[in-house]
């Protein structure tokens, strides 16, 4: 495979993955439903994304750095929504 083909495949995969994450985040934003997430699950994802981000950055894998950054941001958003829901739930008790 040529470098151009390899880059095209990487770019397409990046675009598809980012689109999938954006659709997921839009769904969470519109429905405000984070009931399928737990703190351990989200914190594990944040830890893994952070480690992958550092690793990929150090290796110079730019496509993967962008992908991992968006994944990390989406997980931080889910954590924020989860915390907000817990706070509201605690205030209503």
C-alpha cells in the first residue's frame, strides 16, 4: 500500500470514529440520559484514554492523538453529566 492510501484509510477511520462519538455525545446532550454509565466505567475510560493519548503523542501518531483527545473529552463530558445527575438526585432527597 502506498503512503497516500494508508493516510486515506487512517483519515476515513478517524472521520468515522469522530462522527460516531459526536452522535453519541449529541444523544447524551439531548436526552440527558447517562443511566447506562457508572463512575468506575467512566473513570476507567478516562484513565485509558489519557494513557493512550500520552503514548500516541510520544510516538508521533497524529491521527491517533486527535482521536484519543476527542474520546477523552467525550468521557469527561459524560463524567460531568453523571456528576450533575448525582448532585440533583442528592438535593431532591
